[in-house]
C-alpha cells in the first residue's frame, strides 16, 4: 500500500506492506523546492533499467535508471499516476529526475501539489 501526504514543506510518500518490500523503500520525502513540474499522468521514458525493486507486468515499484538519471516508480495502475519532475533531488548518492506514484485521484492530487508550489 502507498500513501501520499502533503506536508507544509514536502510531499511524503509512505509505502507499507508488500509495496514497501517490492520497492525496497518505506518512505521518501521530497521538499517542494525540488519539484519542478507536476503531471496528472504517467510521464517517464519507455525504457528504464530496474536497479532496485520489482517490475512484473503493470506493477513497477522501486528505483530505475534512465539515460537522464534516476526514477522512483510506485504504481500498479498507470492510469492513476502522478509524475513529479524533480530538480537537484538526491536519494543517497543518486540524483533523481522524477517520481511516478499511484494515487486515488491524480487530477486532484496534482492540483493540490501545484497550489503548494505556487504558494511562497
């Protein structure tokens, strides 16, 4: 299971149960200052190399490497995903360029994040 929380300064992605085991991660906190663009859809390159996590059919959980950097993916249904384009965001020693996360309502979640990005 995954949960996305909008805090005062950041987006918090919390993974539990099997999702946490598949992604090899339990929690990611992305400060708003590192979010460049928010999309209410899946927006990642078609070819990514999985280097930590699970990829079985439509299920993508974990850390993937693309030509332009690292991606964090956590979704089963690609039609219910928000994508965060990131700038200068590091998890450990790796620079991440995007995170794609499944949410219940991508349009509402993307809109809520965009509002927080526009608020000084």
